[in-house]
C-alpha cells in the first residue's frame, strides 16, 4: 500500500446525529435538524476542517416506531435535502454536498434534473446517494399499500442508474456555443436524445440542463445486501456502510473491491467509508464518561425495546441495574445480533440499563477516546484495508463536531493521514475520482 494514502472524511448530517439522545445532551442544540442558522455553522466548520462532504440521508415517511419512541425522536422533522443543500451551496465553496434520493419512489428525469442543478449551483460538488428505500411506511405516501419487493427495487435501481447517467450525458460539454454574432446558442449535433425503453422505465430525454460540472455527480451507494453490494460494484464511487468491527469491515471491503475489479473497473475509483460515531475526550476516561452520559439520555422504555429486539427475548424482565443474565436462551431471532449484545456486555461490564441505552441510542461502530487514540485506530483501518476513510457520526452538536474539527482533524493532519487543504474545487477532485467521459460524445 502506498505510504501517502490519506483518509477521506464525510460528515453524516441528516439527522445531525444518529444517536437518539443527542438532542438532550447538555449544551447541545435540540432543534439542530431544523435550524438553518445551526446547519450553516456546521457546514462552514466542516469546510474549514477540509471534510470531503456533507452527507444527508433521507426518509420519505415518519419512521415506523412505537409512540413512546416517536415522541422522543429528534428525526421527525428535517429539511428536504435538495432544498437545504441548494441553500448551503451558497455559503460554502469547496465541501461536497451529498443527498439521498430514492429510485423506488421517484422518477429518473426528476433525479437527473435535481442533481445536475445542484452540481451547477455548487460548481461541481454534488453527490447522489442511491437508495431503494427500506422503510415500508414510505409506500403508503406514494399510492401503494405494500412496499415494493426487495429484488424488484434493486432491478429498478440498476436501470434507473443507467437512465440518470444517460440523461446527464444529453449534451456534449461544449454543446452550448452562445455565439452572439451568429445567433447560435446550441449546436444540435451535440445533443443526444436518450430514448430509453427498458423493462422498468421508459424515458425519452434529453435533459433540459447542460451537462453537470463534474460530468456526473459522484455516485454513492449504501446497500450491504447481496444485490446492494453488486449494485455498488457496478455503479458506485463511494460506499456508505456500517460494519461493527475491524474484521467484518475488512471482509466487506475485500468483497466489494473484488466485485469492482470483476465489473471491469479500477478498485481505487470506489471509496469505502464506514459510519463511525466519534467521541473525543481529553482522556480515555473522559471520552467514556461522555458516552455513558449520552447513552443515559435515551429513555428506558425506548431503550429496552431495542435491546429486546437485538437479544430476541423480552429484556424488560431483567434487573435494569444488574448484569445481563448468562443463561438467556437462543431464539429464532438473529444470532449475530444476540452474540454482539453478549460480547459487549462482557467486554465493557455494562448493566442491563446501560446495554439498553447503548442499543437504543447508537449501537454501531464507535471510536471513543483521545485524538491520539482515535487517530491510531483510524490509521489501522486504513492500513489494513478495512476502509478508505469514514462517514463521521457526531454524538451531539455543536460540541461533538467542534471536538472532531478542532482536535481530531489536526492530529490526523500532523500524522499525514488527512489533507491540509483541498486538492481542487470539485468533490471528484477531493475524492481522487476521474471525471467520466460522455458516453455519447467523444
């Protein structure tokens, strides 16, 4: 591996924290998801820290959850991604702007048009996170009683990608002449009518927007299922994923990268960026105490329900302030999830209440420690080919973001693991990705 390989860092910003207790943390902004002034300050701090991109997930329905959990959720109200990113594009200059858009509940022409517009508005900083939409509640907002079947969603997504990229290539880069003397604005020979007729979609084209600044906005994909991995290998340039530990991350990394090569692509043209909650403390104990306090802000009724799901048994009958019983019987629920709970309980000596708070708050990959210890861990993941960087999940805002930007990033820069400045002006340049040629015009 090249000695000078550096980490890529994107910021997961919708919701601004995936931890359900984040809005209750002392000094945090309870309305951070839906406050433009706060979001503007967040993205400007991230740009100053040279983050690759500001990444927005999206949901097309209020998530299906019990009323007790719903009334405590800070994710119920958030801005629509394109509207917000268009606004934020005007108060930033370099940081990438990534938005999620569904291939199941939208049309290719809409998606192509919105992302082309965002790419022009931002001078080449847009990215499309392709999702097939996992939340079944979304179907009911689009005239359907049942969610579209998983395999069907992925078949549509693969064809959807071909249509969107084809629409982005509707015009050659030099199609718009705008010659005042001759009165010619557009060279019609440099316009392509897609006229797509496939199994899932029928789209004539052309797109009524000039080719995006980046050629195509950067393609992000977040699925980890078998069809999701294959879709990523064939189409994606960034993979957002959620492995729980180093070994599973290395296996996922190797699998997707091998699929990329099998698909005839260069493996360095796809970056794998696992989600990681990062909690920075002055000492390891300080960081652990922040995590424990954050987890304690998750209401027990919500938390114990999450723990029960992961264990596959009713955890509400256990003593909240005692250790997890060692004789919990196996069920037909996920053995992987159950094993993970048992391992965490043993490794960290957590009580049932603390375990419940962990699973009810954020149970994914987390780096909790000092800037130095977190940089050590990130370096291992990079060197052992478990990741090309990380999608940073902040524990609470603004303090959690400030700690990463002002303490962790400088430590990574000191070690040569992260850029001191942007390599260019477009997101493709930040990520080291090639600008795609136009498939219809040489």
